[in-house]
């Protein structure tokens, strides 16, 4: 409804259903879009590196991949339950599919390098998982969310920093669910980096690991954190209350960024 955002950017309102009233809000949306592109492209360098070296099973920690997949799955669930915008849900679906492809490559090279005869069954199982995940995409648009009003808690999405809470009112039920899912997701993102740091230290090598993967994720998390912090609070909402409502996702992004700096060193 344009009357609710009389001075806002029309294209932001029409495309993202978000009110961007000044330069800070528009910068928040643009940074969020760029960070989505960084996250979306992050997996491709590792796919190439895996096929080039063939040692992905030794280069990456399985717990790193599982933790990343768990975080993205919760991100998808939170996006779905909180009735987020279609772009946000489909982006979360893409992240999960990219994680499944990477996990499939890990299993493939693990079986191949061990010289065992179950590469074909693993390929079939991975293909089944991918098809099953892809088949859920059409269902997402038809299932109802828990919250349909404008106060729905907006998951970890980059383009939904604004909340309609005023002052420091108690969390609604949908907000509590979204906050809990976001907190667990952030913990999984953080914990996923520790096994990879240990694997690199134990091997005394980063052969087979694409640094572009971590560089793009670092850039994405940095832009994501800036996107959330740049967004103006809703009228009547304090800065502290705004940060509190987004704390799990800020920790999940900026905390992971600090651990990826350790991986970089």
C-alpha cells in the first residue's frame, strides 16, 4: 500500500514490498542484494576445485559441510514459517540445494579415493536427495505461514531487516519461533567453521580448499551485517530494540566472518 510509504522508493516497494524512505534504507536493500549474489556464487569455486584436485574428502571437514547444511535448512524453515517474500524463500532453497551438491561431491570423492565399490549407490542416493529437495519447491508457495500480518518475524533474510514492533514490546509467538530458529541456525553456522579450522591445522595444508569460497562468504556476511545495521528502525522503535530483534542473525553473520578470517590466515 503506497499510502503507508508516501516518501519511499517505488521500485523497492513494488519489488520487495519494503519501505525505503531514505538513502540508508536504499543502501541497505542494495547491500542485501549484493550479499545474496555473493552467497549464491560462493559454492561454484569449490565445485571446480573439487573436480580439479579430486581430494575434496581430505580438504573439507564433513562436519563443516553438515553444519553449513543444517544452518541453511533452518534458514529455509524459518523463512517458510515466517511467511517471507518469495525471493527470500527461493534464495533459501537455492542455498540448501547448493549444500546438497557439495555434500554429494564430498561423498563421491570419499568413496572414489577409498577405492570401494559403492560409488554408484552413493550417486543414486545423492540424486534422490536432490530430486526430493527440488520437489518441495512448488509446495512452498502453497503452504500457509504461521504469520500473515505485517508483524511477522523475518528470519535471516537479507532484505527484511525492518520489523513493525514499537518500543520494546514483548515478542509475539511467531517472533519467538523465528528468533529461536535464527539462534539455532546461527549456532550451526558458527560451529561449522571449527571442524574446518581443525582440519586445516591438522593437515598443515589447504590443498583442495578453494579460498574463493570463503572470500565470497566473508564478503557476503560483511555486506549482510552492514545491510541490517544500515536499515532505519521502524517509527517508534529504538535502535537497541531493533538490534535485539536481529541479534541472532548479526551474530551468525559477523561471528562467522571472524572465524573465516581465522581460516584465511
